[in-house]
C-alpha cells in the first residue's frame, strides 16, 4: 500500500513549536497528527462550527453557567475554620 501523504517543512519559533508539541501531547497526538487536524478543522469549517456551537451554548446558558461557577467557587472564597488569617 502506497501512502498518499506528502512531506513538508515548516519553520516555527521555538516557543510556538514547544506550545504546539505540548498541545499535541495533551491530546495524546503526535505533532504531525495535531498539525494535520488543525489544518483540516480550519479548512473544512469544523473549527468554526464548533466555535459557533460553543457561543450558542454560552448565549443560551451563560447565566446558569456563571451561577454554577460561583457556587462551585464559593467554598474556596470563604474562610475555613482553623485557617490562618
């Protein structure tokens, strides 16, 4: 079976490369697969569709999510018994 994939070379600043490799590792992808997915998501509209869906969720349920976040954070904002002042 012959691969139809082509090889290319990309020059990146060291910090951009490090960030990309860290993002790939966090997703359990090798760097090449991570870059391939970014390109596919960007050129097929998948990324834009995902961002639109996220914005709709925020628009529809933002107040609920803000309230939930405040409730979850509340135990950490109140002084705990025995804690140093």
